[in-house]
């Protein structure tokens, strides 16, 4: 069920149920420890700078399945889930899937060293003043949102999960159909 608190935190209104995920996809996501929203919600758009240079608006990723992940290098659960995020990214990056890892409040140097050590290739966005984290109501990290091809949030995860679990892989494949 979508909560009023989630809507309030994201400053969004629930959308019609037209773009809901299928029952099969919802079951796969739940099996992967993902909270599926009753109704998709449209998040506030934002633009952030990429660690690698340039910037983008979240809305520019419409048409793709997106995992929007809020994290920091000092967070043990965040560090623990990164390798599985990279595996999922490698499987689907050329098939309409994107991971946007939003670092909260750290320096480019700190994040760059961590990303290089882990050989992570998914895009990292820098929320150096934590403005977007606050806008999204992030109270603990990692927190992730899954967006459908229409750019609507369909699910969220608070805490670390195995992004490359069989149920998550099956759910991403269903979402990409």
C-alpha cells in the first residue's frame, strides 16, 4: 500500500492504477524483499551532476527501468549491496535498464576512490549538499526506488538487498518486457 508519508516525503500525488506492475512482477519483487506500491507515483524531477562529469535530470531516463539508489561510502550496508548492483547493471545495462547511485554529501575524491576500488561502472550522481536526499525523505541508507518506463516509482527498498537474486533478476526481466 502506498503510504501518505511516502507521498508527503516525495511531495507527490498517487497516480491512477493504470501503470501498476503485473501480479507476477509484484510477487517477484516481494520475494526479493522489495515493497511494491499500490499505485505508481510520479517523483519530483531533479538534476544532479555525475561523478564522471556532466549532469542529467531524472526525467531524462523515462523509457528505461531505473533503480534510484541513495547511499554513501561510509555506510556498511550500502557497500555490501554494491557488488550485486553492479552484477544486475552488467546484465541489463544495454536492454533499457539503468542504475542511478546518488551519493549523499561526500566529496568527489572519496566517492571516486571507492568506485574505482570496487570497479563499479553504473552511473554515480553527486548530491553534495543532500538536497535531493532531503527532498526524497531519505532517513536511512541505502534506500532505493524502482521506476517503471513511464518514470513512475513502483517500488522501494529500505536497507540492503541482493540485487542479483534470482527473484530480482526475474522481476527486472518482467519489467523490461
